[in-house]
């Protein structure tokens, strides 16, 4: 049933005008009555479908909500999202993808939910994931990389989210090391990468992406208003979540394939283009010392490069960074 619906959506998407029920029946190998039933299911999902006698069916518009059907409609990717699971509510999309990975599901499998009740951030922090207001999504990846290079996937994903925002709006997103996206110094998105590996081999990676999209100012919890926002608050416009997710998936596939073909250098350049406070001075604290340094860029292994006032460079894998005006600790 699911594969037939997916094929139907692809057929409707690939024609300019109408396509007859007879042609759909023949290509899908089902009866015209079954085609009609599938059309009714799409209508229930919010699709506006025109049915014209002797001409056939045509989708006029898709709904402004996410489901497996709406996300597949117009998603012209080669591998990401071909296996896609949508849920109204989950504890965590990360946990579902871990389960699917152990079942042998393929590279590029996507799990997305309208709401998470136990959303996960870095360092076991909670991630507030209200219903229908954002993108709460995890992707299963099976990269041919040694485990030491896994942080590159996080950096890659950050550049994808930043590019998506820049391409769809006049906003100026920035990536705050290691995994947050900021607009006007406030966090709108976070990335969580979890890995299952053996010795020198990655079995799989679960890449989680959470993004505040259509929250109003009053919907941001009071205790984090000084450091969190949404795309709608910052752009003062409503965002179509379905189209935004599809844009992310297309960009991710394109960027991931460039990464596979040409290595990390182009990803590193993109990250540093969007990097928060790159070229600026911040205060850095570690267990040994506190000092002021200029952020220079990132290393291929995900470390942050900082240069002290005496010109000495250090690679930071873990540190508390005082970002200064408008920023907050990392």
C-alpha cells in the first residue's frame, strides 16, 4: 500500500497536466477503483485534486502540513527520504532511527514527527519540540568513514541548515560551534549526531536535526527567551514546514554527495563562511586556564581553532566559550 501510494504521487508529480485513471491503473497495476480510493486518501491528507471526465486527475495543491504523502510529493531526491516514516508524536526521533538501523534499514532513511515529548539535545539536554511548530527529524546514515571523521557529518549538516535558511529568506544564519544555528545571536536549530561503531568502522550514524520554525514569541519558554527564537519570529513570516523539510533533504543529499566525491575541504569552507564569531575575539575557559583568543576556523576533525594574542594557535575539542554581547556560553 505504501509503495503504491508513493508511486502514485511520483506519477502525478511527473506530468504537466492531467493523467487518466486508466493510465494510472495500468502503470500501477491496480484497478481504477483502487486508484480512486488512493485519490480520496490523498484528499483526506489535504491535497486539492482536480478530477476531469475524459482527462483524468491532477493535483492542484498540497497541504501545509507534513505527512509521508506530502513530504514525498515533489521530493526529487535519489536516496534520502526514499524510506520515510512520519509520526504525530514520538518520544524521540533519534531513538526510532536507532531501532530502524538495527533492523537493517537503508542509508537515507528519515524519521520525522509533529511533536517530540522527550526531544534530545547535546549532553543529554532536553529539546523543546512543540506540536506542528518545528522540524523534528532524524536521518540514518551509513557512511564509509572511519569513526574519527564522524564529526564531519555534524559540520556538514550545519552548513546545510544554514544554506537552507539563507536561500529561503533574507535572514543571515550563523553556525555556533559545535552544532547550533543562530539568527541575531539566538538559537533556532540544533544538531545531534550519535554513532554506532566497531573499531575502525562506522556501522551507522543517527543525525538529528531540530529546528524552531513557526513558534510565536509568546510560545518560546520564558527561561530561554534571551537565547532562543524561531524562523517565524526572526523573519516575521510563516514558513511552510513541508517545503522547508524537502529543501533540507535536497540540499543534504547534494552536499553529502559533494563531500563523498571531493572530501571535507568544501564543507569546511562553507562552515567557516557561516561560522559565528569567526575572526572575532572571545573568552575561552578550560580546566587549565581562561584566556582571550580570536576564532580562526575549524579543523577537519571538528575541533575549533583559536589564536591567542601572542599568536599561538590551539585546537579546542571541549571548552567553555564566552561569546560576548548577545551570545551565551557553549
